[in-house]
C-alpha cells in the first residue's frame, strides 16, 4: 500500500513538473521568436538608415549648351 501511494505521488509530481517544463519551453520559444523579429527589424532599420544617409545630393554640374555661344 505504501509503494502504491508513493508511486502515485511520484507520478503526480512528475506530471506537474513535466507540465511546468513544457510551458517554460513554449514561453522560451516565444521569447526567442520575438527576439529574432526585433533583431531583424533593427538590422533592417539600420540598413535603411545607412542607405538613406549615404545618398547625399550631388551637385548638379552645369553643362554648356551645345551650339550656342555664351552671352557677352
């Protein structure tokens, strides 16, 4: 009788522990996915900022008009 009660208690404790571990693993996976998403957003934002910052407007060079003389 004592062995049966002890084994039942061990199975219940093991089941509760397994449930807690399962929920913790699911939570950790969700946190990892959110972290990857945030990292991807940061990398994209930095790449966009770098690309937008490096495109400085170039000075427009005036070309001489073809076939016309400069006014005097």
